[in-house]
C-alpha cells in the first residue's frame, strides 16, 4: 500500500537512479523525508518509479544532469516551488569512473569529463542549491568522495582521473566549507566504503543498504566542528 507520511526533512540526491544514490532515496523516504531524486533520464529510472509508487508523497523524481547548468537550475527552481522551498541536505552522489585508463592512453577530453562530473559539478550544484539551503535550520552538503582520492592511500598506478577527481573534490569541499561556515552551512567529504554497485563491482565489501545506513548515521550526527572534514562511513577522519 502506498504511504506518504512526511517529517518535513527535505533532501536532494544526485545520481539517484541506481547504486548508492538510489539507496539514499529509499532510506530517506523510508523515514519520512521528502526526497528529490535527481537523475539524468527519468524515463529510464525504473527503480525510482517503483519507489515513487510506494511513497508518492516522499519521493519526487527531478531531471538532473549535474554537468548541465540549465538542468541544474530547472531542478533547483522546481524544488523552490515545492512546499516551503527549503532544502536541508544536498547529497552530491553522482559520479563516474572510466575503465581501462592507463598512462599510455590518457586523453585530455576523457579526463576532463571525469573531473567535471566528480569534482566540479558537486560544487556547482551546491552553489545553485545555496538559495534553498539558506532556508533550512540545519543545512548540510555531503560530497560522496572516495578513499581513492586519498593521497596518503595512493600506492599504486592507474585510475588517474577518478583518483584525481576525488582528491580535487576533497580540496573543493574544504575550500567551500570555510566560505559557508559563517552561514552555519556544513560541507563534508564522505567515503562510502567499497560498495556493490555498477561502479564498485560485485566483489565489493558492502551492500548499498549497509553503506547508506552507516553514512546516514554520520550525516545525522554532523555538527559545525565536522565541516570541511574527510570522513569514513563510521564518522572517523579519513587520511587525506
Ligand atoms: N561503489 C563504490 O564502491 C564507491 C566507493 C567510493 C565512492 N563511491 C562514489 O559513490 C558515488 C555513487 O557511486 P555508485 O557506486 O552508486 O555508482 P553507480 O552505480 O555507477 O551510479 C553512478 C550514478 O551517478 C550518475 N551520474 C553519472 N554522471 C552523471 C551526470 N552527469 N549527471 C547526473 N548523474 C550522473 C549515474 O547516472 P546514469 O545512470 O545516468 O549514468 C548513476 O546514477 C560516486 O560518486 C562514486 O564515486 C562509490
């Protein structure tokens, strides 16, 4: 039976049609949040449609390609016109990881595309969503990073643009967190663990349910002193 109880909590998740993003939508909706599920192609987002039919008042699918300014602004405008127009939490989850990248075959355009999705787009989505976040009493921006962006942990080759993009995301998180702190807005980089998704592969340690459940615990407990930090899904400091 369809349920649609809402708690007033309002969340935007990018890359919400599969993997970790889809599970964020499911768990937020389950606890009564109003979740805007951003995805590039809503017509092909079958799992999201199922969530909408189960919890119609909780989940709304919004078209959102994080690399397209018009798409970002249309999604933000849509949320602004819904309810009180506020946003409590932005989960910058959309990400991409190219396969087969080696030193000998690196290409400028392909590398730039990864940096755009994984590092630049989260900051631009945050910038565009800022006008919604200012209406929240507990505004927070969560950038889904990766241990592969850790310089300390990088002790092998390959994965050039993915690792570089997540290291860049960590730096951008740190910079923006300082600029947003005077407004009481928190921004963190959060490593989800190694998760069974199209990106993580089937051999990964964690199900999306386990990873997102842990991350929600961390996100719910964030305070001002956590802003600008790079955290594990257990809320511990991740080595930069
Ligand atoms: N899985 C892991 O082990 C792991 C570990 C560390 C960090 N992470 C991070 O966790 C996040 C989610 O990863 P995942 O494992 O769930 O990967 P996934 O299953 O491959 O899902 C990636 C999501 O990002 C979306 N996306 C890609 N480019 C986009 C764009 N331009 N605009 C909007 N959406 C876009 C995809 O949409 P389409 O379906 O339209 O392509 C998809 O919804 C990523 O940031 C990833 O780097 C994952």
